[in-house]
C-alpha cells in the first residue's frame, strides 16, 4: 500500500522504515533541513539499535523515499500517518499540539482526493475529534477521515515494538474505512496473532496515556519502597523480587533506582493530569502528582547520598558519572536523571566527569559546562566517587579491581541497582545505593 509518514523523528523514522520493510511503498515527509539531509543519506539524527541498517535497506530498495514536500505527499498518498512531536508546553504542563495542528493545516488544503489520516503521536483525549472538525473546515470537496493508532515504542526496541508489538490499538469512527485499511496495512503483523483492539478515538488516545501513567506509577512505587527500606534497614531488591512473583503485579518495571526520564513518561503524565483538569476530572489523577514528586525526589536523594559519602560536602570532590542517556541503548538525554544529578553536583562544587557510550554529543548540548570524558578510565581517574546512573552493559560488567586502581577513593553509588554488590565490596569498595 502507499503510505505517507508525516514527521521523520524517532517515531516517524521507525514507523516508516518498518512499514517499508514489510513491503509497503512509503513516503516520509521531513521539513527540518538538517534532519532531512541526514535521512536522505541514510543517517539518523539519533541512536536506535538496528534502525540505521533498516533505513538504508529500505531506501536502497526504493520502498522508502524521503521528501520535504507536502504537495508531493498530498498527490502521492491516500493514507497519512502523523508522527510529529507533542512536547510539553513551556508555560504549563499540557501538551503542545502546534506540530500536529500544522500537519493538518498544511496537508488537508492540498488534498484532491479522499484521504485517511491516522495519528500516531501521543495526544490528549479529544484531539482526533478536534482535528476532524479542523480538517472538515479546510478540505475542499474531499472527505478526510481521522483515526488514531497510538504507538507504544520503547527506546532501544523500536523495530521489535513496531513489527512485533504487544498489541495494536485503533480508534476510529463507525462505518469509516480506517479499520479495514489498518487491517490491510498491518496484515503481516496481525497474522502472528497480535491483539488488534478497535475502539473510538477518545478511548484510543486514553490507552496511551493510561499505559504511561501506570508504568510511571509502578516505577515510583518501588522507589517509594526503596525510601522505606532505607529507613527500615530492609532490602528493596528482595521485596521487588518477592512481590513480582504475584502474577497480578509482575517483575517488569519493579527495578528501583533514580527514576524515569526521557521524552515520554515525564511529559506524558503531566499532560495527562492537565487534560484531566480540562475535562473536569482533575481529582481522579491527583495521585500522579505524587508519582512525579517521588520520581524527582529520587534524583535529589542521589545527590544527598553522594554528599554524605564525601563527609557532607561535594565542594572540591571529583565525581565520575557513568551514564548520560535516560536509559541504555539510547542517546536520548531529555529529562535524563543522570544529567540532572550530575548538574546538581556541579552546582554544589563537585568536579564532575561524565561518560556515556552513545549520548555524549546530546549531553554536551544540554549541559555544556560539565566535563565529558572520552572513556570510563578517564572519567574515573582520581575520582572520590564513582556513580553508575545509566545501566549500560559496559558499566554493569566493569571490573571493580581494575577501576579501583584508577580512583582516589573506592566508593561506588549504584543509582540503578544494576551492579553485583558482593563483587564490588569484595574488591574493597564501599557500595551505596
């Protein structure tokens, strides 16, 4: 089928390349000149395992073509996916839908045939209905149907989550073309018995918000337990393991640490709270304020732990921060807990050296005043504290004996509960969480 993907950022590039890989003819539209130039030469402006290879494969095959022309897209396709960003507004917690609105405003007046527009971006409930009215006012003698097909991508697993998803959700109007069209688009995926949930657009929009809110709550819950365990002298890892065996709870997302970050969970739960307020249901989501507060408190707690390890002050201390990305297998530093902690320690007078296998360039743009090491060894040289704040396998598998020869003091803070405590303590390290 002929598909158009509007917006070739993380979501759009992954969707476009994956859809092209299963045989569709895909036209990707990207209006940012720098990003467009990279994409046309097979380069991604971000890191995602396997996606660069898939992008080049689909470009070489001709199944994927990239342009900056909305007029070309309007004439070429019948099915359009919206994959632009919905960042948090600068002025309040709600989602900025200006990029989504701009897609409708630019595309719809140029359509000369009936079209299906399918949103994939994360949006507040009611967006599809509002865009339907907007499109109807802009369309000239053509019918524009709008449906919503939220994405559930995990950074580091974009290809798998697109081609082998846990479920596909589609919100659409009754008696429209969206359901049958989506079944044809995703036929190779649905043939593997992937659950296909068809509902109205408001429900589909809320599915994504509810999923992210639940995951954020689960992470903050185990981090709240970590605070209680610290006060009680108990083992939070044992608690997480024990309660995770309950099938109603499960082990996933029960790893304590410095909390969640990235471009989705933090801004999405805040936007969800703002949306609930606009609907008159603010009280239903007041618990998410505490979820957010627990998450941010974990970062402050990590800085306090580092300060305590240095006798109550970080002034003049050398700190090695291993990790800048908000999670491993990504170069995304948006709302990164690791960089937030590093920045706070620098403000308290510490000399901070940061190292990350993939996120150094993005980290430098966000926190230019930090020192960025070229390797783990350089970061740890003469350090008073080593802090593991992103659980890259390179850090998890470090040899504590070798690292111990580099540092000034053998104190390690495991911000992700990912190190082997006994292995580090046997090597003479003070292990802290």
